[in-house]
């Protein structure tokens, strides 16, 4: 058989790919629990995006199945072994700071701007087009292939719990939801919540504090409402604070109440050191105001323990592993309301051990504060596939052949569907020279990167399933 020119083949599909991708990106697919129903378990948006993706598969002649709007798959091939490609169509909340409509994709200077362009609609559709090309070219396959699409990756992975309660786990495969050359190791993932009371007294009271959208996002925006007697003094102090910190901010007066706004920088929760946590900076300022009782405890923990602590050192959970690296800690969601209490949600990616150990260490570290520590439901243990596994070797070989770049194993703090399979990894779609804007305002994916990824996926999938 004549050697295939994978890059040339995928170039012929670029126009169709872009048309489909723009359709998919136009679907607002953020999880919305307040709109969840029996028909739409995580809200209508993710289900609509799933329908759109499955429509592509049905149009192109694949076997398609929807599993109660939780997940779906697009299937081809026959054989005793099952290869899985696991992607998702749900996206994180939009947040602030966008220059364009996040659900009206824009192609500008070679970049596709839209929420989901890089995480994970663009890469998932690139993998789908690799399957479509294999089918169109009638290339022989000796294994069954399923592209499995989830709707709850950015939250609790309930979509995959539902799917795999009725369907077989693939024997091997990858998730197009990370970076090249490969991710064959993923740290453990645990979320804990700190609970505070809501009592306070004094001349300055914290009426409300709100920051963060999801535990796996560095919170960009933070807002605090204060009851203040000497407004001018607090305003002057706040303005001075803003000049000395890497944030922006503003304030509003409403009678005796003062509303403070702080804007930092969003980032993926697995790399908190890349972002600027608006909540902890606002807490740092509030700590100077002399709050009392539970409000003081909430602010003290925010400013003293969680501020500038991406490795969890002040939480007492810092650790490092020779293969998987360091633990990361992201304080992602902050809520406080006078009289009702407060909650801080912290997401950690850890290289070894268990989530019970981490929860115990945090409880011990915070023993001097009036706070209750609770491990949230879910969590994932560390996952690792040996670089000697034929799956890893094949994927690295294909990457090196197509790019000429060094192919090596990698471990990340982010969690992908790849870890669901014993022989599962993450593979692309960001390259070493790509700009990572996942979970950020103005998220984009370079069109060239998506087409390069499509060519790599095409060759890799074919190499893994050919007779």
C-alpha cells in the first residue's frame, strides 16, 4: 500500500471541519444545574452540543447512540478489541474579560476564538474528522473504534459514570484534551471544602463575599460587600492597596455599604501559579480592616493560608514525586454571607498518596482556626501508563514522525478522560509552542494546530487499529 500523506489528506477537509466546528461552538454548553431535568441531566446546553456532535456522525454514516443525554458515542469497525477516544462538549462558565461573544466563534489571524475552541470541542472534532477520513478512504481496520463524547467533564464526570454503567470500558485509547507529545500520567484529584460560621460584630462587617465559578478555575473576579461607618478611610486604603498589587479593582457606595471589586487573572485549576487569584488578593485587603469572629476567620484563612500557595505548603499538603512532580492547590470558589456562614472550595492535584491523607493533613493544619474541613464527593487517584506500553510507544512515534520534535512522556495535574482506561492516555491537541488559554477569557485555538492534530490523530488511530 502506498504511504499516506496524512497532512495533505486532512488539508482537503479543512473547510468542512471549520463549518462543523463553528456550528458546535455556537452551542452554549455550560452545565446549569438550575435547569437540569430528567431529560437534560446537566441542563439543556451540554445536551444540545451532544446532539449536534452526534448529528455529524449520523450524517457521515457512522453507528451513533445517545445515552440519556449524558454521553454518546460514534462507532466504526469490528474486532475483539475496542479502542476508545474520549472527548467532551461541555465547557466551563464564560466569566468576564471577553473581547468577542464567547459563543459566536471568530477566526482572526489564524486563531479560532470561542469558549470550547481548545477545551474540548476543537480537539474532539479533530479526532472525529480523523475517523471520518479513515471511513471515507475505506482504510482497513481490525478493531472496533468508539469516539465517546461526554457532557460533564468540567464538573463531576457523571456523564462517564452513566455511560460506563451500561457500556464496556475500552481496552485502550486516548483523550484529545491536553497536550502533545503525550500525557501518560495524571495526578490524583481531590476537592475539599472549608466551612465557616457567619457571626461577627464591630464597626466594619463583611456582609457578603463572592468569588469563583468552578473549583478547577483560578477565580479572576472577587466581590465583597461591607457595612462601614468610615467609608472614606476604607476607600482610601483600598485605592492605595490596588496600586501595590498585580490586580485591578473598583468600588461602589450604597448608603452605608461599600462594594469592592477585584480583578485578577483566570487560569486552569491545575496550574494555579499561572493565574492571579482575585479572591485571595481581596482577602488580603480585607484582613487589614479588623473584622471579627467568623468573618475574621474566613478572611484570615483566605489571606494567610490560601494566598500565594499554589503548592499547598501553607495547607500542609506540599509533596513531590520523582515521576509525577509536585502537588498543586487551587482555591477556586469562595462564598460568605453574614448570618449564614461561608465556604471555600479547594481543588488539589497530587502525585501520590490518597485523598483521605490530604484531607487529614489540612484538618490538622487548620486546627487553630474555627473551620470544618470536608472532602467533597468524587476524587481520583493518580494514574500512570508505562512508556514501554505499545500504546504510548505508537503515539510517541507518530508524533515524532509528523513533527520532528522530541517525543517524551509527561505527567500533568489536569485530569482527562484518558485516566478512565487502564491503558488510557491524553494526546494533544496543544503543541509545545501553543498558547494555552483553557478556562481563560478569550479562549482560542490556532487553526493550524487543529489541522496538525487531525493529521496526527489520523495516523495514530490507523496505526493502532490497522490489520
